[in-house]
C-alpha cells in the first residue's frame, strides 16, 4: 500500500491543468482553463479546469472530480494506478507501507508471473521478426492473413518454435525458475522435463486493461485436425479467462470516445478491424460472454454491438448468453455479416469506409433481431408462436429499466401481431414472480401486488417547500469559508454591545446544532455531520478535505458547490465595474442564509406537529396522550426558535 504521506506528496505536486492538458486541449479563460469535454461529444467548450481549486467540472454532462478522479475516469485506472501514474510524471518516489509477510509473498508472486509473461512476449516477438523459422513460418502466415507489420508489433504478436523445449530451456538459462514458468502455463512439467505449451504456434498476448500481459493465446499452423486450433494459457494467479477480454487495452479509449463496444469472437477479428480504423473492438476469445466480461465493458460504455458471422446455428446458440448483457442494463445491438463472412474476412476485403458503413446500416437492436429471427420458424404453427411470445417477453422482463421495457413491448407487439395489452399482462406476471421470489429469499414473505405495471404513467412531483437549495448554500459557505474569521456584535437586554470573534464553521455548526435543525438532503447531511464531528474535536477541515474525500459521492457534491460556471468578464477594470470578493461580503451571505433556512425548516416542522396534534385531539389512549404531550413541548420549543429568528437572533450582526 502507498503510504498516506506519499499520497499527500503526490496530490500536492500534481497540477491538474498539466495532467488534463496531456489528454485535452485547454485554453486559459481568466483564472481557469476551458476545453471540449472528453466525456461527451460537444462543439462548444463547457469543460472547466480550476488550478486554484485543483478540480475539473463539465457543465454539459456534469462530470467532475480532481486529478486522480480524472485519470480513473478518462484512462480507467484504479486508484493506486492513478497515483502511480502521477508519481511517475512528477518524479516522486513511492513509499509503501509495511505489509504482512503473507501479503508481500502474494504480491511478489504475482509480480513475478507478470515479469515471466513480459519476458516470454519479448522472446516470441524476437523469434517472429529475427529468426529464419519465425519469418518463414510465423511472419509469413500473419502477412498472408493481411496483417501489416505495424499492427503485428502493436498487438505484440510472436511465434513459438516447433521444438518442444526451445522456450523453456531459454527461460531457465536466463534465470527464470521452472515453478513460475509452470504457474504461468507457458511450460508444462513432464517428470524431469519442461515442455513448451505453445510450441509451433503464432502467439497472441492477452493484456489487462492497464496493458500488462495476463496470458497468451496460441494458434497452431499445422493441418493436424486432432490438435486444437487455438490454445489459451491456463488459469493462474494473474489470468482468469472469464474476467479478460482480448484487445481491451487497445480499445478502451475508443470505447469511451465512440460510446460503443464492438464484440467479436477471435483475436484476428480484433486486429483486422483495427487495421480498418475501427478500434473500439474486443473479443471474448471464443468463449461465451461472462458477467465479469460484461462488467468490464460497462466500465467504458453502456452500449455493445455484437458482430456475428453468417452462421444461423451459431447465432441461435448464443442468444441466451446475451440475456446477461440486458440484465446489466446495457443496450445491445447485433450485426450479421453476409454468409461465409466474418469480421476478419470482411475487414480484409473491404475498404475502411465500407466496413463502418456496413456496421452502421446493419446494426439491429437485439430484441428486435431475436424476434424477427425466431418468428420465421413459427409460420403456421400457433403453438410455436405462443412459445416465441413467452420467450421474447421473458427476455424483455430481464431489462432493469421500465421505460425501455415499455418501448420493446410496443415494438414487439407490432412484429408479433399480438395486442400490447396481452404482452403487458404477461410481463407483469413475470415481474410479480421475480419480485415475490426476491422477497422470499430475503425472508420477507410473498408479494401479491406487481412490482410495477408498464401502463402506469410516470409522475413528476415538485416539492416547492424543499430546503435543498438552502442546505447546499450552507454547505458551500462551510466549504469555502469555514476557516475564515468573522466578528459578531451582539446585544443582550440592557447590556452594551459585545464583540465576539468566531470562525464561520463555528458560527454555522453551533447555531444549527443548538436549535437541532436537521438537514434533509442525504449528501448535505453527511458532509455537515462529518464537519460537525471534526469541529467538536477542534478541527475545521478545509474544502480540499471534501474535494479529495474517499467517498466519491461527497467529493462530487463538494466540487459541484465550489466550482462555478462563470467568472469575471474581461475588461471589468477598464469599464470601472468593481465587485467586492465574496469573502468581503460574508455578512450579506451567512446570516440571511441561516435565517432563511431555519425559518423555512421551523415553519415546516411546526406544521407537522400541528397536524399531528389535530389527529391526536381527544384521544384517550395513554401512548397517544404521551405523544400529544411531546408534540406540544416540541411545538413550544419551535415557537421560541421562530420568535428568536424573527428577532434576527437578538440583533446579532456581523461587522467583519
């Protein structure tokens, strides 16, 4: 683990405008920088970077964060990976916390496996390009498949010689221990010999999302039908086939930029599409798609387009596997290539523009594709058609979003020639069963009414009495000015005016805690409670404490509140338009906001207690009599607070 001091040094050294400028073209505007948002398509810049605050915010799509968040969001690094990237950029030595011997051994073993794979990739690549066998067999095969050298090198392809021990012997002679060669799956232990698993194969390295080599896929070049055409590394400490996608490292940025992922079956499909200029493509490496792989794609885009060859039997076999993609709330489209064509062959025999145009023209939503595909088999058979209707409705029911389900019910009603109401009723039965089963599993008993009905109109409710905007303004004042000192003048009775010196955070927090005024908006409440807890310990956290908060929800709200979409226009000095900085206008911000917030909250709370007292009026139940008494006491307390607020807190004012 990276030590807290090192993390602090990294965050202090990192200049957000420099880091983001490596990925986004920025122009200075006043004290900030502005550019086109890298997270959504836009023509007018709305992406703002604030060096003073160390944060960015897009006022178009709402994305916001700090330097580390940007790298995690844009480059899809984990938190430690983002910190290491920044440490390397700013030449900061990373200090690691002392870990247990077991953890150290586990980490060392994983690192060793990565190093062995890296060594193997370099070896196979060298054999491919620099040896007679490699060039005559491996390189010739790849070039005959239409792969250009630049893409062979980009994907770090290689060749493993025909000999049974060439790689293993070389690795051992270079100091690599046999046990790690076996653990990576590159070698197989046969009594006292090490055998090369991939001998006589073209090698395809499989990379992690951050570019490290997890394992290999090898394609045999001989015509031996008894030997598997493709062979993958076995499972290891670092490689799990069901959690890996071939080409992800090379596709991730394009997946974000295009907001779509093309899913193909094999390694060569990926490389051929890259050569055609289509980079947002990954392969499931010949296996059925898994939930982990779906979640990997979902990190980069909610949209997935599956590219199939023209084999109907293969398509039908994989239809059910697509349900898990729908279950994750992703949008799935299908592209069917012409008969005897696959993405690899089509990309090699057509120009780039033709490939892109074909995919765009032929992409069909999965549910509509499935409905049309299976509908052809039900002609003249009502029993088959009834089964098809149930299967389609079951697939639609998997989709989490109700509006999307409603859309497909409408579309499939037309395609199937079945009344929409019939499909809706069938849908609601499925939803009821699913929800009832879920409740029973949680020990809550069966559920009779449906979870939701698709015919219900969505309701939009506006709460005009909401205090949310005032709560957010109070949190903003605490974040921006909590540590600033202010002077109050307070008069009590006939006593002369007295000056009181306070921090802004002390004033606001003590005031609200004293009157027991709660926050309703959950995130505002979390920030206030955390600040109050620290304030009572004598600590007033600055805004950076929340801008870099480990809870991303708190950090996002803090960023939203402290960065503004506007700043002073150019020429204000020339035009003699002078505005006092907000720090000089705290008297005009803090107390009025507090008064408005407390007054609104108190009125609402009084109304609640008054209504409850009417309900409890003339009750003879002992519990309700006691509740009525408590309501009266709370109502009286609130009346006192209201009087104090109306009296402007006994005439207290801020003088500086």
